[in-house]
């Protein structure tokens, strides 16, 4: 059995009014972003993902569960919102999940 590792990423939109003033094309890309993350969850490569709820300081958190750092980076770079340039990877690092529920 191959050991899985966790990687933490913070993704930030390219502008601060992203949540309060979305453009139509951004809504489509963010829908694709959601479905992409959903597919990673089904493949057991995503541990958790979600946005913060403060509109003035928007960002999302993603924790991946994969074998290597290269795999994690590749998955993030394939995210439709990253590829389209409407979000960027603001922080990325390995993380040990010491305590989790279930």
C-alpha cells in the first residue's frame, strides 16, 4: 500500500470584489472549479475544500491527499480557476493531519 501525504493550499481570487461582484464568465469557471474539486473528492485525492466567508478577504482552502508534492501541485495547476487565471495559489505546503474526525 502506497503512503498518502497531505498538502495544504490557499487559493486567492485575482481581485478582492470577486465574491460580491462576479462576472458572468467567472461564474462558469467557478462552477467548473467546484466540479473539478468534487471529482478529486470522489477519487479520494481531496480531503477537504472550501471558501472563507469574509467577502472583503476572499480565499479558499484545499487539502489534498496524494503520494507526492508533484502530484499535489499538478492537481492544483489543473484546477479550472487556476488555469483561467481568476485564482492563484497563494500558499502551498505539506501538512500532517494529526487529528481529524472520522
